[in-house]
C-alpha cells in the first residue's frame, strides 16, 4: 500500500508529460472576438475516389470581403470531414480533462491536509452508525456529497462565465499571463512560502453544522472536508480549473471536478466498507510534505507553458526553445536533488535515508533531465515536443545540417514572400520554405505545376508542434513536403495587424478582420467549416480540394500515404 500511495506522485509526472496534449483542444491566442481554434484529428478514408473528393475552393477568393461569400456549395464534403475532427477532438479533450482531474484527486488524497483524516473519518462513521450497513450507507452518501460539492464548483464556473467567456479566457494573452502568475503562486504555496486558507470563522460555522444528524449533517461534513483541506487542494483545484478553462470547453471545469472528486471520495468509501484496510495505510510523516513540493515543481514547469503561449503570439521573443528547455532542465534537476535530500525547505523533516519508491522516482526525474539536455543543441525531443516552443525558435541547431536548404525569401520575379519575416524565423520548422499567404501560395503552385498543401497552424498549437517534430522530420515525409508540394502555412492566432486597406468585416462571422491570424481563421472557418488545428488541405492549382482535409495523424506511414494520394490525384487529373 505504501508503494501504491507514493507511486501517485509518479503518475503526476506522467500525467504532466502526456495529458497536456490530450487536453490541448484550444491552443491559439486569439481575442474573444475570434473564431475559436482547437487541435484536431481526422482519419482519411482510403476508399474515397477522386470524383468524390474534387471539392471546389474558389479561385477568385479574396480577403477584402468575407470568404463566406465565395465558398462553393461543393465544399460541403470537406467541411463535413473537418466537423468530424472537431467532434472527435471535443470528446477526446473531455476525457483528457477527466483523467487529469482523477489523477489530481488521487494526489490531493495523499496531501497532509487529507490523508491523516482518513482514519478519523472512517472511525466516525463506524462509531456513530452503530451497524456496518448503516456505516457503509453513510460513507456512500458522504462520498456522493463530496462529488456534488466539487462538480457544483465546476458548474458554477461554467454558468458564471459561459462557454464564450471560457473561450475568451483560453485565447486571450492577458489571461494566459494571469494564468502563468496564478500557477507560480500555487507553486510558491506548495513550496511553503505561504498557506492558502479560508476565513476561520466561515470554516468553523460549516464544521459546527456537520455535528447535525441525517443527510444535512453528512453534507456539511463533506463541505467541511473541502474547506479544511483547501490549503492543500486549492492549488491542485486551481491548476485543474485553469487548465480546463484554457481549453475553452464548456463542460471542461465540471468534468475536471467530477474526476477530482471521484478520486477524493472513493478512498473514503472503500475504507469505510473495508475498515480493516486502514491497518495497511502508511503512517503520516515527512513524505506527505514531499508530495506537495514535487507538485510545486510540476506546477512551476506547467506555468512556463502559459508564458510561452503569450511570448509566441505577441512576438516578445523571451522564451526561445533553448531558454524554455534550460528552465525545465533546472526545474526538474532541482526536483531530483530534492528527492535525494540535497535540497530541503524550511518545513521539511531531515531525510535520513532514501526509500525505494523515492529512489526510483529520483532516477526517473534525473533521466528525464539528461534526456532534455541534447535539446539545447537542437535534438527533436519527440516525446515532449508538443510542450516546447517551435523548433524554428532554436538559435543553435545542429540537427538541421542534414537537410539544410537555401532560404527562399523571394518568390518568382524577385519579390519578397508576403509575411516571410514574421513567420519564417520563429514559426516554420527548419528545412521547409512555405508561403504564408493563400493567394500568393496558390499562384506559386500554378507557376510550378505542383499541388499546394495548406497547413492551418498556430503559434501555440500543441498538436502542430508534435506533428512537425514527430512526423515532418521523417525523411520520406520531409522529401514529399519539400519537393512535391507548394506549402502554404497559415497561422490562425497571429496578432500582427494588417494594413488598413486589407481589413474587412467578415460576412461569415460579422466580426472585423484586422489581423493576419483573424484573416486565416476566418478563411478556414468559412471555407472548411472547421475550427481545428492542425488542419491539412491538399488543393490543385485552381484551388480545388483533392482530398478531404485531415488533422493530426502521428502514424508516419498513414500521413505519408495521404500526401502520396494527393500527389497521385493531382497528376491523374
């Protein structure tokens, strides 16, 4: 039991490194007025024929007016494929939020504010109930009330702000910076800088009501647990709610709280049903505080992701890839030193020896640190690529030597590519030379006689970074992209303002389109009825869609086959 309990900490690290991608439905930093964009994925039906998939995207589409005015009815199939990606991603995102909440609840259970209360609470049920059956029923109701209280908190956030406001929070640079500060504050609290507490008078009033009998007494008893444990659970709940809200999901906060409360309530119910299991629980001690400190390091690392979101969208250029990695290496290195007792905080008890679980966890953390070090010189670090800033932000990259290309800053005729200076140096993976304007890229495809691959992406699109690091780096895929396509990379979350004469009011959304990101997002939503990134669309030189759009597909062979099918359809026209 001791090993299982301590391994929850290990699960937190695994969750931090794996679930963020699943949670990352909404990664773009667009203003509240924008169309909301999320990471998506859609499979390609290999049985689809060319006749079924020649979908028209009008050649005369211009951005002086909303693209919705010029979309051909024939594009409905492509729009339907894009909608499937959105629906599938929404379901995946909610599951990710639920699992994150579940693991967060298990972590909260072994906090110093909750774990020591388990024997007392179970003893209270068994003594007051008088019979085993009644004790079990009261424990079940107690667990149910815990779930109700926390889910109500999640629903309150949704009702108070609404889904539109959650989308605004998730895509607004100011709020992303506030989220960064909040997570840093939570980390400081777990480090012991201060303690988050609720007013004692309020807590005492609720606790007094828990002495009442019946359902009301059980409810206030569960409410008291939520209040008394706030100093430990507050940062976990806050982090979970911030993460859920940052995805723009309407039900995200409630689903996250459902997972959290179930993980918190189930152990109380289990120990009430099987009280003899209490003897197998490890004794309270300094290891409980170690859980808080480890979570503090994880929250500090997660906070940097929110700061990176703002940095990329607003072109601050603070957190290049190697700077971000350097901070993570230091954070996780200090976590490892803490685990082996080389670093102690004021509230830590002396560490006289290393337990087996603590040693194993320290080995994992130090191994992760060593794994990240080559990334300082450009190693792709595919397992964590979704968290990192784009590889193009890496100043010193040894990995590009094998496929370096001559920068194609000019298009035919010697004119500069539009928006090249804005996107190429920090947004495009090294070795690729796309266009950044749809019309300009389509004209280049016509001149070169090649199909065009439209890549709807974003500065802060987690799945886009993962595709670029894990799939585009494959030699076969990279060769197809560089030699067989004219790539058109459209960033949907860029904040660069367009010239006054290029701005317009979208007839699709009725909103003013005044930035490059809004222009691209309006084009994607109006033309393909999609709000997911990445979204890859293969079109011919006339702008006709050759294959239904596809989203993130980490199967290299499947993605390569998708590209090859587009090439074959183009050549066989």
